[in-house]
C-alpha cells in the first residue's frame, strides 16, 4: 500500500485531518469490488450532482442507502431464490455489494429513486452561512466600519 507524507500540506492548513483517511480509502480495496455494480457520477449544475448505480436484478427493498460520517454507503443484498433453477448462462450478477462514496462536508444527500434497474441518488452542495466569505472587523484606536466582501444574495 502506498503512503503519502502530507506534512508540508498540513503545516499550512487547519482542519484537513481527514485527507489522510480519504487518500487511504482511495487506494484500498479490491479491483473486482471496484467494478461492481457499475455507476455514474454526474454534475447536473453548479451545486447539483447525481450518482446512478446499475443494479439489475435487485428490487428496491433489497437496496439500502445510508449516510454515515461523511460517507454515502449504497449496499445491496439479494433474497435467496426459493426454487432451484438451472441456468445455461448466468450473466446477471446479483451478488451482495457495498459501494462507498466519500462526500465533501458541504454535500447533502437528497432522495433516492429506483426505476428500470437503476438506483439514482441526488446530491446537493449546500454552503452554510458560517462558511461563506465575510470580513472580520479589526479593532483599533479609531472607529471603522467593516466592508463586506460579498453582498447577500438572499
């Protein structure tokens, strides 16, 4: 496994401790797990995204979508087949899976929908007021009025 020394980067920044975890998770994993199920990540607009997973053979009640500690987890576990079936060719893989997506702090997960074997999860970037640019007043001997960097759009 590769290791990265982020000391030069971290010596000039505050609050990016999660970068080590993000890089470690990017280089972990099995290549066969990374290919199933196939997925797309689309940028729909400046602040809107969509993840689409091809989950052929799964029913909506066999899929779960969870958000935990900044990670979107999509998993599927098929039901046991009741009747014994004989396949001449079995190309539809309905094996259990778990797919993880690391989310930025400003990304919120919207609703999930399922149609035609595709699971779609809506994502939206929401920047809280405390993260928007603002000017900090500097106290001094003279009174001064702070200037705003960016006017409120609301």
